[in-house]
C-alpha cells in the first residue's frame, strides 16, 4: 500500500543494426521490426502491453486459486479487481500501455518469474532430505504459495506478496491508486507511519547532500581560483625579481626571510621577536652586515642602497624588539644609505 514508493529511470537501446540476427539454429535472437519503434529502438509502450498480458493473467489465476481455497482476503481481492477493472482510471492506463503490472521480490511466486507451459517452465521444487541429501525436482508449476498475514497462525484473510504497478513518466497524481494505497496501508501496515517518516528523512538527507555537494563545488572552485591567483602572483614576483640587479635580489631575499619570521610570531606560530644585537647571529646581524657591505662596495648603486634602507625600516620593526626608531636609524645608517648628509 505504498503510493509511488520508488522512482527509477530506464534507458532503452537502439537495436536497428541488430535486426535479423539469429542463433546457430536459425532462430531469431533480436526483436523483429514490428517490435521496434520508427527509429529502431525498443518501444516502452509495447513492452508495457507484453508485461500486462503476462502478469494480469497470473494475477487473475492466483486470485481465483486463493479464493477457491478460502485463503485470500476477500475485501482485498475485490478492491484489486475494482482498481484494475477496464473502465477505471488504472484499467485505462494499463490498456494504453502507460502503466503495467509487475511482480517483484523473493516471495512473489516462481510462477511469476518463469515462462509458462508444460515442459517450458522449469521450477525447482525442493523435497525431503534422503540420506542427508536434499532432494528436488523440476516442475512446470510451483507447489508453494507465500502469503502475508496479520497474525502468525492466520489461515484466512491473507494477501499475496510482491504485486506492484509501474507508471511510465506520470505527469500528475493517480487519485484512484493513491486512495487505494491509503486505504490498505492504514488497515494492514502497522509500520506505515515509520515508513513515511523515513521517506521524509531520506528526502531531507538528499537535500542536505545536494547542498553539501554545491558547497564543496564552490569551495573547490574558490580554492582553485586562489591557487591560480597565488601562482600568478608568484610568477609576477619571479619576473620582477629577474629584472633586479644582484644587489636588489639580495635585498628581496632578506625581505622574504623577515616576512617569514613575522608570519611565525605568536599567535600564528611559536617564534619570538629578536633582539637588536649585531653581535648575535640572526636577521638583525645579517641586516647590519648587508648595510656595511652596501656602503663599502662600489657595486651597490644609489637606488639599491636606498631600497635597502626602505626595506629595513619597514620590515625590521615588525620582528625586532625593542625597536627605537631614532636609535636604529643611526645604527643601521639609513641616512647614509639614502645619501643624506
């Protein structure tokens, strides 16, 4: 009694190129032209008609047998017959091939899963054990029928397993089918409320999964954009450095090391600021040596020396403590680097 519980898609192949194929005995192994549509593909409506012809016959026969033995729930049998009657909404859909009857599941009877006819159907019938070995035979019809009951010991008012209706791409509700499902779900399915709750939860989970998928896609796109921008910046930086003199590149190397130290200071990292001691190994000592080298070497141009002063006055206060601007201007000879008397 679950109304449109499942939804699925199906793809039908084009078989025009395989028409006329036969086996070693000359028997056709592919559909005939009349079984295909104009483009050489399988016709879903034709398949629906074939399925209905197969299953409706089995449903009528099963209901007749069960009714004759007093097993089937008479109200259920009458409601099924009314639901599928030719003049009803569902009967017209079956006749038009826009819906078809199927039987699914393990307990849906072997008769509903085999070809019909004496010597054609081959159903394995399990027998008694003889000498510890399970005996079995193959018959044209099954010997067992499986039925659902409200109580374990019930012998009447039973219902067959596995009957379902497949609708082909329905555009709107089926009032008669929906009403039938609501009626019988309420009467015979104690777990229907839980199932409805599960369906709502699954729908919510699908929505959340879709939102997460979209968020992941956005995050991946942003990360890719950031990586591309970073790569572009690095390339531009490398190109700019290549245009510098050897002295300018030395300045940039020291600037990068100062920036790396700054980025590792607490709370980002566990580095500490360094003391302004020229006698202690570290970035401040390196800065002092580079200043002396720039002032002593004729290879340093005025612009490179000025660039060194600008870099040190900007970067060192961020990583040196204590920093006395007036004192450090004298110690690091910023005026001399800038050519100021």
